[in-house]
C-alpha cells in the first residue's frame, strides 16, 4: 500500500502598504530623486539651491547663497524671505505633494514638488539617521526622522526653539556622514569629479549672473545684480497652455478650494492672473457669459467641462499676445565669456558665442545660448569642460539626448582641451521621470 504525500499549500495574504512609505525605502527614494544612493547628497544640494534661488527671485532680492560642507554635514543658507513654517509642515505630510509649480506652465527651476520630502527622508533611508536643521524667521527647527514600520508611516519629531542666528532668509543643514568625501573629494573611494560640489556651484554661477555663491571659503561673485529673467511669480501666458494643462490647473484650484470647504475663485479672477489679461475690458470680453460664475460651477461629471476649457483658452489667446522669447531671459555673451575665462580655462580670443531665440512647433518660446572656447596653452587641465543647464539650473547628467548626439557629431570628445557651455530656457520641460534627470524635447 502506497501513501502519496500532499505538498503544503501557501495561502497568500494580501498586504496593504501605505503611500506614506513611498519615500522611505532605497528603491522608492531612488525613483523620487532620480539617482543612486551615492549621488543623493549632490542631488539634494541641487534641490536646496534651486529653492533658494527661486525664493530670492520672488522677493526681488539679488540671491546670495552660501554652501558649507563639513565632514558630516552640508548646508545651504540664502538671503531670501524665509521658508514659511506652514510650507515646511505641509511638506512632512507624505500623503500629498506640496508644490506651487506643478500645474503652472512657467519657466522655473523645478516642477516636481518633492524636494523637501526627499530632504526629510534621505538621511534616514541612507544611513538610518535622519537629522535636519532649519533656521528661519527667528526659529530653529530640528527634525529627527525615523520610521514606524508597523504603522507604515514616518515618525517626524519636530522641535522648535528661538534662534536669532539667521536674521533673514533660510538655513537648512542635513546631517550626512562623509559629506566632505562625497561632495569635495576628500575620500576618493566614492568620489566622482562629475558630481563634485565645486563643479555644481561653478555651473550655477555660469547660469545665474545675478547671484553670488559661496562654497566654504571660495566665492563666485555675481556680475549683474539686476539681470532680468522670467521670475517664478511672473504671470504665465495662456499661449503656453494646452487644453489639457489648462484643465489640470483649473482642477487643482477647485480641488484646493474643496479641501478647505471654500468657493472663492471666479472665472474672471482666474483669467486676470494671466499675462496680458489684467485689463478689465479684456476680462469682461472673455467672461461675459460667466459673470459671477465660479470655477467650481464648471465641474461636469467630476471633471472640468471640456467645452468650457476649450472656449476659455481660445478666448484668452485671442485677447492676449504671446510673450517674446527674449522675455524668458538671456544670460548674455559678456557674463558667459567672463565665466569661461575665469572658471573654464578658455583663452579669450578663442571664445565663440551664439544664441537662438525662437518658438518651437508646439508654440513654446525658447532661448538657446552656446559658448565655446579652447583652453589656454598653459592650462593644466587638457580635458573637456562641459556644462549644460535648463532654466538657470545645472543639469547633473545628460538630460537631453539630442544635445548629447550633437556633441558627438561635432567630435567634441572628453579629452579635448575645450570648454562648452549650453543653456536652454523654455516655459516648460516635460520630464520623463520624477527625479528630473531626462526631458522629452
């Protein structure tokens, strides 16, 4: 008589994972930041610099930004208006994204709305010790981050005390072991010149003539404190929107009002926020049939009425003129030449500068500036110096495949003794990942 054994059967349990943990594993945070863990410090530093520059520009202040890198921390201080405490606290809510950029079509340095969330999470995920200090508005905030794995949510211990250390602006410090090794090259075991902090700050100085940067003891002075560019708070143009992006902006307004149980923004008030439509005559002409109508009244079947969106966009475009591409901001030959001579090792007579100001097939204005120079004969480095930027922020990698191909076709190799600067300004770049490492353009 034979006995047939029956294999044990696994009764799989269906588990539920909270969205609050999206930033609290290495795999997920890599998706948010866009880089491997070794590069998180330089990526976080870049996000803090972007935020600092934008804050200063909104306040109409010529940016002065200081970066300090020590053995076990790095920090960014600016002279802007200060980080609102409400914004900081909202950024600690991992169920929502907090951003004032994602839905507007406007040339700004960032659009993802995840910078502060990554700042809080990265230290804990990388080395189990998340400590961030923020000094602003006369208060010193210390945020210690850990994880409630059973409750599936981050644990944020937020302590506040009075501190007059920062008279104006914002100071943010992130505790990170081996910061100087990773960012300054003190430890060559994981140092990569391409991701070095000095190179990053130099690049910011190239693309921001109005800003002064300081990295530890080295200073990069501004060349034009009143340099004109499109500010983050400048009204956006209806000519930069599609039906889809305008619908999304209206929907975001409606959702925010509902969240606060409000009904405040009328169609006319919405129209008045766009460039070229501040005239009451134009507003009345566009919104004649929407007198006293609120944005919330245009919801149809849990969406914004598509017929309303299409007509509103067409009418706004008809009553306004598209901004000239040059309004985006031109860095200019003089500033780029100064940078190339001082930081790029280029011989002055060899420098060539060219810019293209135009509108693309999508109706988007753009400005491309290129500066090229051959290194001086006595320049110690004989290798190529390549800096690219988009909307006044340096690109850490190679975000535009087309540009990479052009450089290859021009036979500008990594060992060539040349310096090449390329900057692109455009109302919006469509990033194909949340870390803003590649664009579809």
